[in-house]
C-alpha cells in the first residue's frame, strides 16, 4: 500500500487542508513513494540470461522488490527473499521468509542458510538477481563456527546501544558472518550476479547497505576489532576469538572486477521528491544533506540553531522555507525509556527551539518503524510544549532517559504509518515561517 493513503487518512482525521502538519505528512509521503519498489525496480532490471533466473534478497523492502520483479520479468523465475516480520507482500514463485529485526532470531539463521543453498550449484549461464535494502544485515545471521545465536544477539544489542555509526556496525557484522561482505556472491559463482539496491545508509555505499552480501568488502577484521575497542563494545568471547582468526576475513575488491550493483532508490531522491511538494506549497526548500550522522540529540540542536537563524536573520534562506535532511543518526542509550532515533532528534529539536511559534517539524523513518516501536516518528509544533506543560511533562527529563516515544505518545504527536515496504533512511523536515495553521482544526 502506498504510504500516501496511510498518511493522508491520518492527516485528514485531524488536520485540514491549510495545516502545516498535513504538509509535513505530504512531504514524508512523497519521499517514501519515490522509493517504492513498484516505481524503481522495473527500469533497473537486467536482460534475461540464457540459463535460469534465481532471485534472492534481504531487507525491509525485499518482499515488495520481489513482487515487482515477478510483475515485470519475462521468463520463469524462482528464489527466496527474507524481510522483517510484518513487511511481507504476496509473491507467486519467489518464497518470502520473515525474520527478526533489529535483533536476529532463529528464523533469520534458517533464512540465511536457505539463501546460501539457493545460489549453490549454479552455472555461468545462470543469473542471480539479488534484491537488497536496509535491514538486511540483521535479517541474515549466518553464524560462523563457534558463534551461537545468543552470541550474535548480544553483539547486535551492544552495537545498537554503543552509538556506533551504521558503517561501523556493519563493518563488525560483515566479519561475524558467512554471508555478508561479498560472501553470498562468492557462493553463487560462476553465475552472473546483479544486485538491485535501495539505499538506507549515508553515502549510499553498496558494501555497507545490508552489509553488502554481494559486494567485496574494503574493510578488514582488524578494522572491526578497532571499532569494538574504540566504542567500548562488550563482545562475547566466541566472537572475539572468531575475529582473531584469519577465517573471519571477507572477500576484497579486485581491480578490473567490479560487481554489477545498481542503486535504484536513495535518500537524495527522496529529499528531492519532498522538496517538490514544499515548493508547490509556497515554501523554499533547503536540503542540508542526505547523509547526516551523529548523535540524534546533537543533530536536533544543530537543526534548531539553523531554524532560529532563518527566523532571526533570514539565513541561509528566507522564510517561508523548509529545511530538509536525511541520513542516519545514532542514539547512545543511557536511560531505560522507549525511544527511536527520530523521536529523540525531535525532542532535542523541540528543546532547542523553545517557544518559537512559526515552526513545525517532522522526523520519521521511511520504513515506517522508528527503532523497535510501532511509530514511524513524530511531529512537533508550538502546541507540543503547551500540551506537555499541561500534563506536567519535562522534555529535558524525558530526553535524559531516552524516553522520547513516551513523551510524544503523551502529547499525541506520534506519527504511525505501518510498514511502508521500502527504506531510504530517516526523513526530517522543518517548516519555518509557516503561513499555515500549526494545530488541528476545531471540530
């Protein structure tokens, strides 16, 4: 289902056509719809091979990508893809498996084994069409010798809570795996491998997206060990022992042997789609960047400072305008609350903005799930702080304990879309000098 239908229904239930919140939801919808597999897969399909066509894949968009392949592939096709629970869509000849994310589970272990079995024994006339999107790394826990699923789960939790960037996390994950970092492509040889990628990482590096199962890995096991030490990540002994072995090294790039890897949707394209919606509504779009990283609360404060500069000095743009940005922030978890990096960004932004009445903002994960909660993100306006005060809530206290989800649930500002069946990372939009209503219409 297109996100447009989900968000429009939510917007219409509370906000009229002149609402800033409705415009923010429309920009989110445009960003996500630009990356829907049904839009971006068909134009990027390769020519059919002389032999068989085998489809494999992993990620939050994998099932929808497989469905798009089936709808547009001219010859028989079979295979298997794995996606997160709740992100599936019906396919005819391609099997769709579900597994745990962001913490791996036994279903993921079995799915990884199935993918490896599916690409084994192929010939040079066969084609492996690999469908990769964000989330694929957690969905494919191909356990090395001596590493248990509990060990892998402990590593996943430690990485998530460490504040490490996605490239750092996936460097470690690639070297604690038998399928990531180009190892799936190696298992498919001598078949031709073509990979279609929906990017969810800053910089759109195919070797990082879903830990690059079909892309040679430029990082080393020594890099992985250095990240663990630098971030102070508690790692099970079995994983340290594996990383200390040369067997944990991944296939490396070879001169003159580039993988056929096609980026079919990216955060930049999503931001440009949102910018078009903003421009048509009379707001000058200002795209700060599609690959912004860092602690969510720090990024929130920086965005707040830029928004205040616009209002106070008409720099770097004049109001009415909208600040757009993408990328993947991180959260170093110190408290025991319920969070998600997008709502943590927004809570920090709200604190940084204070009582400004001419600003409204949205931050959401384009896959429809912010962290492990049931929301995509949230929306703030000047009424958010008013409602918090009436409820006796301290934004700073909630931020201190990483409990932004609970804060925005109490104020009624969560955005819930359900699974979007794609993923081009985080989407952030800040409307400034809005000539629109910022609060729900009276009913």
